[in-house]
């Protein structure tokens, strides 16, 4: 009977240690994928990918996102990458990619949801494109309710992009540079407000344009704010 009890205790301890060991180490998990510029049809080598563990933390009545680097990889000359790591999360934590480029020189579009399953091979592909420059030669007239603002959006999704210019001069001719997506239907939008908070009236003029693959697209506009 004592011998049986010893064996039982031994196996219970063995299972406990094995469970604790797996809990401490985590589950081996793989993330792989391909990074390319779909618009230009090229694979992107040397693209940096950083996997992080992130969570929300509150201190002194303020909350914010915190993160810890888990692994880093670079794409090979074919645009392929692979990350192997031990999946281990506490409650409230998640894995995600830390953005490295913010539009300089790439703007990433993730083609798969970053929803990583433990113990499996997860595929996350990225369309990373280089923005082009919109070189806008603008003549502004009657800008009596400044600022007159300029932005551009992808026409299909109304996604606003990358930077905005503010114009305070009543009458001026000047060149303004925005960044945008190549070979894409976009909206170039000029707008300003009249009135006072909370009773503001929006005045907006929109131009449609299809960007090219050229690094710089030059356009000329005369904007008379009294007409819209």
C-alpha cells in the first residue's frame, strides 16, 4: 500500500512539474509570411518585423498601452520571413506587430488579421508600399476664414492619409507637398470652417485624381475660398 502511494505521489509530482514547466516556457509557435509592394509588383527584402507582447496599464488615474519586444525578424531577398517563439500570455495581454516605418519609407497594409494561435504556424502577409509625393502648386484667394486645410484620401475607402497642410495667408501662391498611395484613385480635399464652436459650418471642395507610379505627381490648383 505504501509502495502504491509512493508511485501515485511520484506521478502527481511529475505531472505537476511538467505542467509548471510548460506554463513557464510557453508553447512553441511560428509566424511566417511574405512582404511585397503589390502596386509595383516587387518583393521587399530587409523589411523589419518586430513581434511584441502588449497590454493596458493604469497608473495615477491614467491608462496607456505598454509593450515588450518578443522577437525580431527581417525578410530575405524574396520578401519572406519567419519567427519562432514561445507563446505565453497572461490575462489582458496579446501579441501584435510593432510598426517600424509609419510611412517612411513604407506604409504597411496587413493582409491577415494579427490573431496568433498558439502551437500553430500562423501566416501574416504584408503589402508594404512606398508613398509618392503630391506636389500641389496652389494659388489661394479670399482665405478670410483661416486656416484653409488640404488633405488627400483614398477614394474607395475614404482613408485619410499621412499629412495635412494648413494655410493662413488670405492670398498666396505656394507649393505644398502631401504623400499618397501610388496608382490609386484619390480625393484631394480643400476645406475650412466658418462660425464658432459648437456651431461650425464646413466648406469643402474636392478634386478626384488617379495617382501614377512616378515618385512625384505635380498638380496645379486655384482655390477661391469665396466660391465654396
